[in-house]
């Protein structure tokens, strides 16, 4: 989906909040965009997925595999730099308390990104500042993050649950957002579970990965055609969610 959005000249990403394995992709995307613009982001993502396919043949410890791929794919200092064009937040779950933790800014680390991508109970939790964290957090429960200049928020999800947009200045029953928070859109992939077993197998075929990429591109294409074409019909303060 990110690959397709990079083709859209009027689509500029100012921030990404990610959970699960998507946190690693988001980090690679932010790094690639910071060093090479749209072409750099696309190249970084393609190289990352080739590392996923290649490294899976040799690594037994999944945590070591995740860390190795990430360290080869990004420079964390570039992502944390104030000049980075994309503000990156990653979500993880405290394994002891089940509380959601947002890692951003100075708290953002390789450990935090690996923790977000760690499958609970299948791999050991990652220790960060004395606490243990792993992934599979539900991004739909987050309060919307205010990003300067952002006019739309796009939620990419594989869960068909109803997403409620919570504006910090109004109740759920209110129909008007005084702060003018960005309109919420969502892309729903009904086949997302088909990809999950690939990351648990000892071998990930490159052809299977490109099929997932192409499905994601098509989902983004459908959203662009169906949703953005109607953007001018929405009121300026629109806090609703639209599913494709």
C-alpha cells in the first residue's frame, strides 16, 4: 500500500503510527524517504523485503532475525532527526500489564521497533527500560495524533471491527470538531491473515511476498479511486471513518 501511495504526487505522508510487523516497514519507509525521497522509500522497502526472504533461510531465532534485518535496513538517527520528513511512532504492549505504549522521539529505538514486531507468546518479549514489551497492539483504539498540516488520516487495517474516531475536544456524540482534526479514511484487507503464516515459516518465497505487495497496491488503488475522488464532498470538519 505504501508502494502505491508513493506513486501519488498529491499524497504526502507527514507521520506514520504502526504496530506489529508493520512497525518495521514503517521504519524502513521513513528512513528511505529521508535519504532518497519517494524513490528512496520504494527502494528501501524492496530491499527490506528481499532481506526478509533471504534471511528466513538461515535464522532460527526470530528475534535475532528481526533485529538483523532492521539494523541492515535503517539508520535510526536519520529517523529520529527533526528534519526527517515522516514522524514515526510505534506501538507495543507491556507484557506484564497489557498496557499500550507509544514509542516516539527519543524513546524510539531498535528495541522498540523489534518489540512491536514480536508475536506474543511465540517469541520472548523485549526488555526496554526494565519492562517487557511485545506486539499485536490495536491501533484503532488510539487517540488521533495531531500532525501539523495533515488534512487526512489513513488507517490500514486487517481487522473488520468498527473504528471510532475520538477527537480530543469533543464527545463521541458531537457532530462538530472545533479543532478541525483530519478526516479519517481506512483501507481494509480481508485477506491479511493469509500473509501471517509466512513470517512464521523457515522459508519465505519471494514470489509470495510480491503477491502480497501487489494485493496491497491494488487495495490502495481501490481506495484512491473510490475515496479521494469524493473528498471535496465532505465538510471541513469530518471525523468519520470510511471503510473500503
